[in-house]
């Protein structure tokens, strides 16, 4: 039985990875999960310099999900390259580094630094505000999506996955812009902007007022966007948003995702990723599917 899939020429032993920002660089989770069993490990977003993140509180529970406004706290590329990459290299899995920035130059800086590192794929988080354009996220303007993709591609040594924001009117416009800019793959969805109010304190639940909604509550939106994107572009798709188990992951694969990522579920079930790998295998055995590639986009 074949469970391996290929993203931009990089072969993953199975289609399951965890989603950026929910797993550190795997260090804490390696006590629970054998990282060798994952198709890839995706790191928390890294910038060219350390980012302190947002004031607290920056997490709030919601029905079927959570809001977060961590603010992409990260130690910066220097510490990351010294600490996280050597740790991940010990494992037989692919390394995907998630990159964030406030300007095009920030992204290029990180991507260039990663050029000489043993990293397999770059995932570019374009849900970050573009400070030179009044703070609108790169991923909310098709011209900016194409431009940032082109700029990153011109400097990247590894294949580039563009991670789309779902906070847009038509996801296919953004997916096509990323493809036009030269993206090797697309991942989606990032979190949906939300808000929660604490009625007892009569205050916003998050110090940042708004936060990103993730978890099972967003899954139907994510499946719909993955399906629409699969109809619109030719590049492979990594699907995510509310995946908790193999059944959820298979929905994304049948909708057109070549691989899947598990985020929020890790917080309440640290075994969610490996259980999903086992569950996909059990599904394939049950239905006599010899090659996972036969399931990708099988629902038209
Ligand atoms: C606490 C937290 C931190 C996150 N940090 C990042 C990040 O650094 N970069 C990024 O591209 N996405 C980040 N995300 C978004 C996730 O990778 C994922 O796209 C989203 O949460 C949807 O998947 P899920 O419902 O399985 O969590 C973060 C999500 C959460 C909950």
C-alpha cells in the first residue's frame, strides 16, 4: 500500500504533518509523538529578527475551537537556525519552515538565510500585515500575493508553499495570484479573524481585540476553500483547518488536498497526528485503496 505523496518534488512518506505554530519545532511534542512517523514537521513562523508577540491574554476558547492572537512570537532566524534545525535533522522526516515578515525585505532576508540550511520546503505565511501598505495582510490583495510570491521565489533555494489567508472574498483569486507568481504549492487555510467579548469583565477576551479562529468550527469553510482552490490551480495543495482525526483528513484529501496539516487538535490530543496516519491506513485497507494518490480530489 502506498501512502507517500509528492509536494513540489519532495516526497513525504505519508500526507500528514502538523500545522505551523501548534507544535513548536516538535521539541515538546517529541515526548509524545515519534516525529519519524510524520510526513513532515512544519515549524512555527520565523522572522528575520525576534518578535515579542502580543500582550496577554492571547488565547480564548470558543465553541468547537479557539481564538489566538499570539502575534507570531518567535526568536528570529539566528536562534532558530542554531537550535531548531539541528534538532529536526535528527529525524527521518521532511522539514518545512514557516516564514513570516512585515515587509517583502523581511521575508527575503529569512528565505536567503534558509538557503544554506538543510530545509526541504518553505511555507510563506502571508496573513501578516504589510506595514508598508497600511497594514493590510499580504494575503488579502491579489497583486500583493503575486508580488510577494515572485520576490520570495527569486531568492529561495527550496520549493515555496504559499499559505493563504481565508479572510478574503474569493479564495481562488488569491490561489491563482500565488500560482501566477510562481508558487510551487499552496497551503490553506490560516485562521479566520474573530472576536470574543467577556461579558463579566465587559472587555475583549483577547488583549489584541481580534484573534484567529481555528479548530473544528472552521473545518467546513476550510474543506470548501480547498475544493475551490483545487478546481482553480494546478499546483499541489496542503489542506488544513479543524482536522482532528483521519476522517477529517480524508475529507480534505477527497476535496483535492495532496497533504494535510493538523493544528489546534494537538493541544487536546498530542497524538492526533500519528492517530491520523494510522486511521488513513485503516481506511485504505477497509476500502481496498492501494495508493493514496487515488483518493486525492476523488470527489468531483
Ligand atoms: C496558537 C496558534 C499559532 C499559530 N501560528 C501560526 C504561525 O506561526 N504561522 C502560520 O502560518 N500559521 C499559524 N497558525 C495557523 C495554523 O497553522 C492553521 O493554519 C490554523 O490554525 C488552522 O488549522 P487548525 O484548525 O487545525 O488549527 C497558528 C494557529 C494557532 C492556533
